[in-house]
C-alpha cells in the first residue's frame, strides 16, 4: 500500500500594529496636534486539506494531509534526522552545506527537478519525511525559484518517494518572466552600487527593499516577483527579495520563519557579515503605509538591522527547523549604538536632540535602553519645547516605535 500526501505552502497576511499613534506638531507660535497612523503587517501561514488529489497517476494509496508551511512546518511532526557537516565559510547556500554527501544528492535532484520544471521525481531510498526536510532546505536556499507553487504532493511507495511539485507558471511563462527578474536585479544593483563593506552592502539592500516595496498581498507575494518586479509583497517576498539581492553581492543569508508573539507567523533573514551572523527583518523596517509614504529620511526603521538574538527574540519565536540556524550573538553592528544614538539617560537624549535643533539639523532619532526611559521621554514631550526654544517654525513629526523603544523626529521648516 502506498500513501500520497498533499502539502500546502500557502501564506496569507494578517496585520500587526507596530507603532503608537504618531503626533504631528505644528510649531508656529502655537502648536496644533494631528495624528499619523502606521502599522506593520506580518504573515499568517494557512493550511488547506482535502480528501482527494486530482491530476495524478491512478495509484492505490490512502490520502493523508500534512501541514507543511512555507518553508518550515508550524505543525509539530517528528522531523527526519539529517546528518550535518560544517559549512564552507564562502558558500551562499547555508542549508546545502549542512548536509551529508548522501543528503546533498537528494537535494540536488530536488533542485534540478524544480529548475527544469519537471512534473514528477522518484527518489529511491528516500522517505517522504526526508524528502520534505530536504525540499525545505532547497526552498530556503534558493529564492530565485519563483515558479514553485503554493503546494506539492508526494506518494510514499515501498523503498521510494515520488515527488509531484506544483508550479504557478508554465515553463513558457517562466521563460517570459525571467528577463523581468534579471532586469529588476540589474536595476537594484545599479541603484545600490558597490558599497565599501559587507555591512554597508546589507544596509543598502535593506534600505532598497524598504523604499521600493509596498506591503500588499497578491498572487505572487510568496516569491521574488512580488518584491523585485511588482514592488508589492508580504514578508515572504520582502525577505526572499532581499536574500536574492544579497546573493548577487556574494553575501550569505538564511531565510527563516517563526511567530511574532500576539501577531502570528512571520519570515525574516539571518545574514552573515564578516563571518558573524545577525538577524535582519526588512519587513518590520518598512515604515511606509498605503496612506502615508514617509520621506527617505525616516521611512526606514533600523531597529531590525543586524540584531542579536537576545534582543530580536524578545517578541518572537523561531520555528522548529530540520537544521539549526546559527546563533546571532554579536552586538557590534546594532545601528543606534554604532551611530551614538542609543541612550541610557533622559538628559543624554534631550541634550542630543537640542544639539541637533540648534545646529539646524531637521532629523533626530534615538533608541532607549529601557521601556521606562522610553516612556519618560515620550511623556515629557521635550521635542516641542526644544523646537520652540530653538526658533524652529514648521511641521514637526514624531514616529514612536514601542516595541523597539525608538523615537524618530522629522522637522519640515515653514
């Protein structure tokens, strides 16, 4: 008796508020208060099940369902054990390089199957559990496979597993779309240029994705077409678009999924910079919304760039994975610390803001060491008083990120 499984990779969106209401102060001798709203959204993984599968050979099997999400299951099946080895430091495909020689052969067969748009692949001596684990590795390593569909099917036979991928495009449609992807990659690289270091490259790609992609769900929102070509995606597309761009620059990044507490499933990257690993969440970095496009000066939230685990996982959990993702322990590339805008006292932050205003700079941003200090700064409202004392006349906008404890101020002179 054989068994066939239907595996669904579909991801849908669910909103999550990431910001407090944002006051806008008009400083013209009298202050009027308006409100600006911003929200971030993250992903909800959905699972469909059915009692029958159509379009496949007529084999004797029992139909079962499996909750594989994109690409790591949020269900809790017992995963297959995969032998691991140390990855070469210079390779872009992290999961591939964790595999034993035997598992690499199966990985390569799966990758070739998808690259060639093959309809069926028989894997001799491979269980369905091992096939699922290795397919997860392939999809996590290869964001360029934009034609992989939202589900796949498998049949468990004696001594083998048959893999039936589904595709969202025909082979001809893939050939037609590929030049659009190539052009989008070239445009991105022309815009980003050649930054001087790996960190500056990651930062530049992070900013590029934020400033060119809107958070909008759609037919291609699980792949790079949405983020790089259509410039409208959800967190899977944001992350995969950034991953593919980083690969163009020779920088390894790991597509990672998990759950944001009180929100739902989400996707982000773990990026290698100069041999160390850092968490990067480019979706949460995007402060733009459909109804409010921020100036370049404040549209990007750097609290989610190069974050160590102890800070990053305060509000989220990583999905169980068949292969472990590297720990991120370094704090040396935290943006606000690097730029002397991480504050441990109220007076220190107020002095920094006053110095900016008196020197004529119209932008100020700071991250606070504790929630209590962050709240003290907001409650005391020093920005309006300092703006008036400094003779600033115009529009004053404040963005407050409660989760990251960041206050961002932007002045538009009258």
